[in-house]
């Protein structure tokens, strides 16, 4: 079952008796857990009808005992098992008969990050229960998430504003949701959230400074690149985060450079790479500043700096040298 199908099913009132929610995108997993529990258990009776266990601490017997207990003053109880991927093989063996024949008055909910669907337990789970994976969003899916989240929080957002916010924050859905909440409040009585709203709210954040650093590097603007780097270190930002943001930005420039070399028109590049027209001209200009050979060298430097910063190298010295190389071409 896909996350969308699962959400539709819940909204129709279908509460599964056994369910496993897992995946890299834990923000969405946690949100789905809350949505399911709100429908499975009366909030006023949670103390009586909700048990929580952790996979690394359970032998399985306690989970099944709770699942087979009749609900109190309600038609249903819920049993939540967090970190369920850490359940040992013996615990899974104990739980398997219950998965095949679950109690109709219990919602047994397991959550985790990664599972091995080749195991007998999960093969049976797919037959008798609901298995939903929440994959990490690709960058081109983020504007759609932002627009849907903005509407859900009470105010639409302009397409260009959603694109800017996704470029600033990246695929950290928790942080995106938090920023959208701030934007909804800041926008006040406006009909929608604008690009200027995003710039204002984000201007003091480390994410915005990292975004600016990437832009200045794309323009090969050495003074402003160094100024942005200094601001990030003053704010206590870690080198891996900065390198990650730069890698994401230059990956896009590389893809644009490849299409430019194939003589693709700018509008076609925007459509193929899902780049909003509001930003297209700027990133194409940046991509024209580099050859593919230079971009390959830059990615080699990103990797070298990332490894060195994690193995005893001085982060500021490493990034300062990297920025000098990108802006001047002097490696």
C-alpha cells in the first residue's frame, strides 16, 4: 500500500488490525502514526487502551499479551512498537502466529526505518497486514509537498515561493513544516505566501546563508562567498551540512551544463529538470560559468573536503581552500 492509499483508507475509517509503517522519511512516518492512533483509540481513554514498546527492549511475548488484551470502555485498543526493525528473530517468531490471526479489537502498529522483506515474518505481514513505506522525497517533489503542507496549515503558497523554500531547506520535511508554520503566521491576512515572505523569514537562518554561499560560488563571486562562509562558521554550522548543501546545488548546475552542451533551449531545460521559471535564468547563468571538466573537479574536491573534515582536518581551512579553488579555478 502506498502512503497516499493508506491516508485515504484511514480517512474513510478503515483502521488496520496489524500495520507496519517504515522508511527513511521518519517525519512522515510519525505523522502517519499520529493519524492512525487518533482514529484507533479514543484520546480520553489512551491511558487504558494504548501500550508502547521498543523493539530493542522487547522479546515479543509482552507485545502479544498486550495485543490480546480486551480494550477497556472502548471498541478498540492500540499497541505501538517503535524501532520494530530491532526486534530479534526470536521475537518475530513469537509474534508470527498473531500476525496471521490478529485480534479484531486491537490495532497492532509497528514502526521503523528499514526492513528485510525477504524474511518470513514480513512475507506473512504483507499477506495479513498493511505494510507502508515512506521514502525520502526527491528534490523535485519538495515544492509539491510544500504547497500541500501550506494549504493544510491554512494558507496557499506561490509556486515560486515554494521553489525558493525547497532550495533553502532541502529535503528536511520537519524543518520545512516548521518554516511553513512561521510563514503562515507572518503572511497574516494575505491571500497567499509570497517569495518576499520566504526571503524575509529565512534571511536570518543558517539555511539561507548556505543557500547564498552556493549562489555566490555559482557566480564565482569570491568576496561574497568568503563572507557567507564566515557567517556560517560564526553561527556554528558544521562542515558536512555546508558541503551537502553545496553538493546539491552543484549537482543541479552539472545537469544544466550537460543540457546546455546538448544545445537544449533554456525553457526545455526548465521543464526537464522541473526548475521554476522564476529561478531558471539565474541557475542557467551559474551553470554557464563552469565546464563539465571543472564540475567533475569540484565534486572531487567536495568529497575530499568531506572526508578530511571528518578525519581531523580543520573545517574552516578546508572549506576556505575549496572556495578559493572554485571561484578562481586555481586548484
